[in-house]
C-alpha cells in the first residue's frame, strides 16, 4: 500500500484564500446575501481562477442578532448590526450590497468613498442622482464597481452580442422583449416593501423590467427616448401587520414601453409581476436585416438564431444548445446542453468581479451601466405619468 | 349484381347550386380571387350547409382578356373588364371583392348601393371615411356585409373568446402581440404596389397589422388610444420597370404601438414585413387575473392556455390541440389535432357568409368592424407622425 | 361601362371535366369517401393541372339507399348498393376504394382486372397474399394503382427524402418513430369494427402504425427483420348493440417493434390508440452521421433539421417552416409558413394520381408499396406472437 | 457606529465541519471528482442541513503527483497514489468513488468491507456479479451505500413518480425513452477508454443508457425481459498514442431495446452516442390510462403532463415549470422557473447521502438499485448478441 501524504496549502489552491486575495464584507443577510455567498464560494473552484477562494470577513444586517445568526450560517467571521462597520473594517477589500433597493446607492457610495471595491445588487438606486453619486465616487477612488445584472452574464447573451457586433444578423431593426412573472397574481397577497415606492422604487419595472433593460442596453445600446404606459391592477393589498387594514400599492404591476435607441433601432418592451403562468419569462426577439435572435429564460439552456444564409429550403430558427462555444459555459461543463442554472449566472458574474479586482480586467455592468438603467426607469415612469415621449 | 341508379339532383345537394341560392360575382382575379373561389366551392361540402353550392356567375378584372382567362380557369360563366358590369349583373346576389386595397371601399359601396350582398377582402379601405361610406350604404340597403378578416374565424380564436367572455381567465390585464413576416427582408426586392401609399395605404401595418388588430378587436374590444412608432428600413426599392431607377418606399416596414382599450386593458402590438425567419408569425399573449392565452399561427393547430386552478404542482400552460370542441373545427375532422390549414379559415368565413345570406344569421367582421380597424390604422399612423398618443 | 361576356368552356378549364378526363367510381360513402371526393374536386384547381376537373360518375355503398343519399350529397351522377356495378360501369375509368379495410384488396383486384385505374385507401389488405394478388392484377392490366398513404405526400417528407438521398445528413444510423392517438383511451368506448380482427386486421398497428411504416419505407427503405411486442390494454368493450354484452377486443392497442432495415439502419417504432393526450402524433427522428431530421405531425407546418456544418457555436436543430422550397407546397401558397392541413395531403396525393393517369408519370405508393407494408404488419404480428425476430 | 463582533463557530454552522460530521475520502481526481467535491461543498449551504459542511480529508488518484495536485486544487488535506490508503484512513467515514467504471465495484466493495459509507459514481460495476458483491458487503457492514444516478434526483422525477404512484395518470401502459448525445459523432474522434469493453463495459448503453434505465426503474419498476439490438457505427478509431494505428471499438454506439416490466408495462428504450444535434437528450414519455408525462432533459426546468380531466376543450399537455411544489427544488429558489442546472442534481443527491449518514434516512439509488441496473445492461447485451428475448 502506498503512503498517504499530508497536503500543504499552496498559492495555487482554488479552495483556500490567498494572502493578497479577496476579503468580503457583506451587507444584507437575506436570500440574496446567501446567493452571493454561494457564488463567492464556487467561483474559484468553477473557473479555477488565479484569484483563489475569497475570505468571508464580515456581514451586517439590521441588528446584531440577525447578523450574527447569518455569519454563523454563511461562514463570515464577524458580524454587525451596522453596515458602516463592515465598510470601515480594514480587513475588507470588497463590499457586497444586498440590502433593500432604496439603500443600494447610499451604501455603494460610502463603500466606494472608503476605497473599497463594490459589488452592488441591482438596481444601483431608486433615484438616478443617487446612482450618479455612487458612480462618481467609484470613479474618483478608482475602485472596481459592479451592479448585479447577472442575466447579461449568461453565455447565451455573450453569443447574442457576438452575433450582433459581428454584423452576422445584419443591421438591427427591432427588439421586442418582456420579463414576466406571476409572483403577485394573487390579489390577496400581502403588501410588502416591493409595493412601497419609497423603499422599492418602481414595481414590476424596477424588479423585473430592469433586467430586461440591462439586456437591451447590452445588446442594442443606449436608449434615446421612451413612451410608456403603466398599470396597477391590484390597487390595495392587505397590510401584513394583520390589522385587516388595506395599504395602497404605490407602483406598477405592469409596464409597457416603446423605445427609440440612439442607433435608430426601435423596440417594444414590457414587464409584469401579474403574468399568469409565467415564472421567469425573460424573453426577447431581436430582428436584423440578415437574421434574428430569440431567447426565453424559461428555456435557459438554448437560444434560437435565424441566419438568412445557405439554401433557402434549409432555413429556420436554429435551436442552439448553450455550450462550450459560448463564453462562460466551459467553466461548468465540457459538453453542450448539460444544463446551467440561475446560480451559475451569479458565479460567472462573480468571476468577472474577482478577475477585475485581481487582474484589472474590465467589468461590463459597472456603475455607469447601472446609472443608465436607473435613468431609463425614471424616464419610463415620467413618460407614463405625462403620457408623452421622454428623451434620455 | 345489383343495378346502378341514375342520381337526380335534389334540393339538399351539397354540390349543386340551389335555385334560390348564392350567385357570385367576383371582382379581382388574382391569387386572392382564386382563394375565395376555392372557399366558395368547398364550404357547402365541408359544412354540409343548407345553402347548397354557390353559382359562379361572373368575374371581372382590369381587362376583358384577363377576366376571360380567369373565368375559364376558375369556372365563372361570364367575364368582364369592368367591375361595374359585375355589380350590375342581375344574376349576381353576392359581390366578392379581391382588388388591390385602394379600390375595396369604392367597390364595396357601389355593390351595397346596388343591393348586393358584399364580401370584401381586408382592409375595407385605405381611408376610414371611405370605409364608413361603404358601411352606411350596407346598412341602408340592408345587405349582408363581411370583411375578410379570416384569422378571427380560426376555431382557436372562438375558443379564446369563450375563455375571455366566460371570465375563466379573469379580468384581462394585458395583450401583447405581433404579426411578423420576412417577405420583404431582401433590400433588393422590387418596389410593388404594397410600397405605394396611394394604392396600399399603410405598409406592414395595413397588410399584416390589420390582422393582429382584428384579433385584438375581437378578443379585447374597442381601442381607446394608441401611441405608435413606425420605421421604414429600406427607404428605396428598384422600380420593377427595369429602368434601374429607385422608387421611394412610402409606408412602414415595421410599426410598434401601445394601446389602451376602452375597458382599461393595455396592450403592446407590433408588425413587421422584414422580420427575418418569421413566415406567418401572428402571435399574441393575453394575460388575465386568473389565466392566460398564448397563440402563434405558425403552430396553428394548437393554442396554449394557462388556468390558475387545480393543484399548484400541476399548473402550466396547456398546449391545447384544436379539435371538435372548438367552434368550426368539426366541419373538417372528427378528431382533434388532425390539422387544419389557412384555406380552411377562409372556408369557415365563407360558411358564416353563406349562412348570413340564406338564414339571416349575423356575421362577426361586418363593415362596422372593418371601419373600426381602418380608424385604428389611421390613428396609429397619426400617432407615429405626431409622436403623441391619439384617441379613437 | 364595359360589357360582360359569356364565358365558354375551354380545354384548359380547371373546373370543368375534360372529354378524355378522369371519371370516378367511388366505392364507400363514409367519411373517407367524402374526404376523397373533396380532394378530387380541389386538385385541379390547386395544381392548375392539365388533367382538368374529374367527373364524379358513380358511387356505391352497402345499400342503394345509402348510396343514393351519398350521391346526392357528394355530387355523383349514379348510385348503387353493389360495388361491382361501379367497377362494371363503362363510364368509370378510376375506381376509388374507401370501404372497410377487409374489402380493400378484393375490390382493388376486381377493379384492376376490369382494367380500371385504382385508388385504394390504406391498407391495401388485411392479408398480404390478397394485397399481392391485387398488385399482380394491376401489373397485368397495366393500370395506375395507388394506395392512400397520404402522409408520405407531405412536402416535409419530400424534403426529408431529399436530405437523406443527397447524403446531406450522412449515412443513416437509426430511426425512431411513433404514431400515437388517444381515440380509444376511454375503456368504456364501444366495440367497433376496428376491434374485430376479421374486418380491420391489426389494431393500432393497422390503423396508425401503417402510416408510420409507410414513412419508414419511403425514407429508409426495405425492412429486413422485426422484433415486436403488442399489448391489448382494454380486453373487452361493450357491444354497440346495447345488449350490455361485452365483446373481446381482438387486436392490439399498442405495438412496439425494433427493426433492422436491409441497408443496415436500425429502428425503433411504435404505435398506440390509447396514448393519452396525443391526437395525431405521427413523429420520427432520423439520425445520420452528418445530421438529423425530427418531425411531428402535430406541428405539421415545420420540420426540424440538424446539419453538422458551419461554425459549431451556431449549430442546432433548425425549425424549418414548410414552404415553396418543399415539393407540393407551392400549389397552395406562395410563401412559407402559411399553413397546410391534412386535407391538403390528400390533394397532393390525388394530383399525383391524376397526373399518373393522364401523363403516365409514376406514383410512389403503388400496390407493390402497399403489399410491402402489409407484409411488414404481418411480420410484426407474428414476431409478437412468437416472441422472436421475424425476417421479411 | 455599532461595533462589529467576532463570530465564533457554532454547532449549527452550515459552512464549517461538525466534530461528528462527514469526513470524505475521494478516489478519483478527474472531472467527476471535481463535480462531487463541488456538491459536497454546496449541499449544506443549499439545504441548510443539520449535517454541516463535510471535511475533505483525503484524495487518491493513480499517482501521488496527480493526487497531490488535485488535493491542492480541490482542498483535500491529504493525497495518495493508492486508493487503498484512502479507504484505510481512519479519519475518513465516507468514500467517494469517481474512478473509471471498471474499478467502481472493487473499490466500493473494499470501502464497504472497511466499514466506510460509500458513494459510488454510476455504474456500480461493469459486471453484475461484482456489483452484487459490493452490495452484499454494504449490507453486511450496514454502511450507507449510494450509486450516483443523479438524474433520478431531479425534482421533475419526484413529481413524475408522485403522479404515477398516486394513480393520477391511471394504469401505466407504456414508456418510450432515449438518452442521446452526439459526443462521438465525429468518426475521426480518437479511441478512448470509453471504447474499451474491459474498462468501460458497455458503450452508449453503459454511459448513457444506464441513466435512462435508472429513470425507468424508478418510475415504472423492475424489468422482466428485454429484446435488444446494438450497432457499432464507427468500427475503428485512431489510437490516441499517435501511432496512426486504428483500434477496434469494442462496444455499442447505439442500442435499442424493448422491455416488458414485471408489472406488465411495455417499453421501448434507446440510446446513442452518435445522435447528431442531441446534447443531453434524456427524454421519455410515459402513457397511462388517465394521463401521460413527457420529459426532455434538454429543457430540464419543465415537464409536460397530460391529465384526462376537466372540460375536454381545455385539455392538453401542461408545460409545468419545475418549482417549489416539486421535491428538492425549494432548496434552491423560492419561486418556480428560476432554473436549476445539472450540478444542482448532484447537490440533491449529496443531500440525500449526507442525511442518510447523519440521520439514518433511506437512499433511493442504493447498491441494490445499482446492481439491478447492471443486470439489465447485461441482459440487453446478451439479448442483442443472441437475437432473442432475455428474462431478468
């Protein structure tokens, strides 16, 4: 029998923190804080990245008690009831933000001003000026800054972008898209922070529509003007305090908007949180003069591509299984079609983030990107309120 | 061996004209004239209708020569280079109109004024006032009047209407839809009458969008206001006269518009004649508070229906095969899923028309319906030109 | 106003019988007799064929009364309670057979021996020796002979055959296929002739499986050996005479069989008349060394084709809309994707038949083809009974 | 500013090993060893399980060098070139086996005999007698034993099993299924261990078919007899040693087999590693007297279910998005349709394993299950060789 040898940690370990590695301070200990933490723990192993495993330094939530419980469960060394303590922690060099939306920009700005790299869950703000301030702070202190629009990191979207940028589907004419869910279909579902404009900002538009906008921004480019309509279908929902009181829903259940992009493309986008039967219907179709692309995240391991080439009798939308030819996929599986999931998109995003921190490579959804989206949301809401086209 | 007996025509014959039956004068001898004639010949046999086979009396086109050739091929007894002669023919009691769009309303009005029943291919007009005049003439002379919006006659649409009207999918929130084709994707395709505003009226909107509007009108109801954008992607096309000259395309290749319906439903509709890879993509999704309906005419023998009932673990969009439970289908096949085609929609339409003439039953897409659609088209074009919402 | 001119029938008329044209004697006045008659009436008009409209001469059914009623409804001039009278009728030059299965071969043989062209609904027989006799009679008298395997006439199948024969999908490895319906899912559905082996022959295999076999025979080639299993799920069904008595179901509800083809391809085929939720699921996948073809008749206006060429990142099954590039389609519509239906397959079949009669062109599903299929059915049943491979 | 508090590990930590927790010895450091390790690291966090994070104690591969490199990368404390050293390690209480197939049973038996819990990648053996010996060893020493048939752990399959066991889709009539990939479509792809019968056992049948069999075993039950055919399409492949020599492919590229199950259900199963365009096509359709289930792992976040209830006009296959109602899903996401991936199936499997070890709950795919599958594979190969039905 051969001997068994004690393994001594090496600088190349994927599973152990590096001395000069990434040291995380997490602000927000809810579902999304958990999701981020999982991505932190898996990125190095999946991507066999040079950055090594990150160190989970500290976590904050609204009380010391909640934070301590989360630290224990998720594996952070320190806990605090004060998010400023995490930012101030000298061990932390990356602040992750998964608070309710209204706090994003304030925390992000503070972290950037403290010289910490910042990973902020989307949206960057509920008010564009706050997003702008965070962005400018990050520029001033030259920290890595990324907003968690993870859906744009799907290998399918890297492929779509390639098809568009290469001219393979010709001049782009039009985009249609929607992000629909039915999470709030039940009119008896209670009032939550998501219905409170001061906390959540926009409704379906802020929660779901922003993901769709992030894809349009990535794939088509800057928005020039929008014409929108919104509808709040369920106007009051029961107060969760059990008082029997009804509270007024302050934001949109459904928003539809037409767009003219800066490059002349026109588009028709929409979103609903009351779309019966739709669970994660982030869908679009992009039509160009030489081809088209159709995507639906409910079938997230394929993308449909039409190219107007070859024999006409053979032409049709090809149902392309996502695979190693599409950027990001090969970290997960050697063969196409095996099946990535939502969590894997967060891992791809975190890989981009960690590489940016350790190697200085660029990130796609930086704070400028996040700010643009917040401006678009704002313009859409204004357009709906004023019943007119709004320029960006 | 038993004897073989000479069959003597009877009043119930499905294949022989009845003395008091339908006697057709066709105006327009192109592809659509042929399509109508086929539907005339099949309706009685498919529906085993009380109306018997129609008599093909006369056909007109732009010249006597063309008309005579068509009469021979299609089986009409008389031919004329003058459409007024067909209307004036005392044998004719139903005038069918398949001319280019700009002539529809004028011919329809003349036929109605002559007391003839009228079957007019869509759209009823290229100008709403002309449609209105035709409609009012038909009302005055009390003739049967029908515009050929055959897609609303699909058994799937009868079923969708039932689901909506019964409240089974709840209060309707939103409709999204498109009618896309790629017939004009090639920028080198020649200029035709379809690009000439004076002949065709609107472009994609008039040719395709009107079908989508007819479905929205049927399923959701009256439009209250619209906000639109149009785009002409290929601005000039080669003159078909071979001169090498380019002619200016005068109407829309793509049109997108948001809608508020009179009942508060909101919608997002669009159409393109340059949608790469789309051949007959007449698609919609209607979302209600208790369910949803999704349809795509490229898979015209099924419709997807979500009903928010039963065990939640079992819920999903049901892919319902069109069958005898859906109005109109059983004339064709005893079992579901056998496969109806486009031509069958025209047969269902003609059955409705023939029953209206012989039994006085109502028609769905009468001239008032056609007039409403023409008004909507007009409002959409104005909205796009003026960049503002237009009320109907 | 221009004059209107009386049209005089010409030799090129699509809608009037030609003097030397096709003169039909129909044997069987049920649903399928009606379906054939519709195809007879439409073929000339759709295909603008040189053969002109056929003359509907005579029809027979089991009684003079039934035949006379059918003659009136369908437009045949003569009627008889004796099928031999129709064959003997000197005016008839094409005998169409839509009787119950067990009579097909006997009538077909008699018609062929009388020197009449024969169009026999599938299957050609319920016993291969009878099919062989009919085939040999047709060869002796040199009449046109065709078995109604209309599904092989779908433009999609002409395209599939092209892809296979050209080598574009490489050497064929394997075919999988099924033809499933749920028409007999209900165990309380009454006993009919379809359950009576002496009348119907095989059950699901004879009714549905034969269509699947016809596609495999067309696309892959001759069968060399089969290994099968059958199952009769509902062993007794109520006698339709209302006696309350149960009658024994004598044939298969489900049949599965593996195949080795003469060219070495292997296959797995199956059929069920108790396949819950399946309405017309005639499906196959053919896999070759360079590509694959997948078809499902429930979406009969598309076919999925994979070709292992081009950039690997772009590869996927192309959902090809059936269109003018696929043989037979252009008779119906100028553009792809418009939507043909089941009845159109019969029209394509009848066009092939009429051209064969008038122009001497070959037919695909001749009696030899029909005989081969009957031999395969027989071998499958023997294989299931003997639990062993059976060579053909 | 509130203070930040040092977190001290607690017994409930999801991210830190428990004193009495799971201590893993991994045998095999390839792709699958990595995949297992990821699942080990994520299970506790996803399932918030009582078992805590496992300790990665030791890893073995064919040489000390390879093992040491893997230990470093994957985070194991010790490394060895001898798998027996890992089994002998007193710190290890769970042995994971990801070696080439031919070694599985030997290592599994040795681990079981050493009193270690065993997690063996599928198949359990390449020869049923070896699988039986491993199974019996595990029974004797009463250790937890699980074979990595992870596809049966998909929440969709838990749901399918529920539908079947509850009788909701009636008496099961038939299963059809296939597991197809095109990984070896290229005839120039080199010879690997997968083509060597002594190392891999069966070809497509062993690699892919076993997954399909595992689903049939779970959902339908024990196999009673099989009739099979196999085909090796590419008979020789280039030796990877670069000699230019060709090596004979010793096992099946395609296998098709019919099955009779012990409960009378009949089935038609197949598998190919040369199925052009298919990437992970693990598909089946199960038909019962009251409904049907259709699944395709290429769209792994949905399953199609037909239930023959409700109004007939509304019936169709429901496309059910996998969600919290389906067992295992809710560990990942609160809402349906978010998208699990292949790796998540391994996490569900590992959760079952860890719970079995710490709480004594049962596992589904134990060594008896694995042994049954190996017997079926053996019977299928014998049936193909002997061209006869083989009973199990």
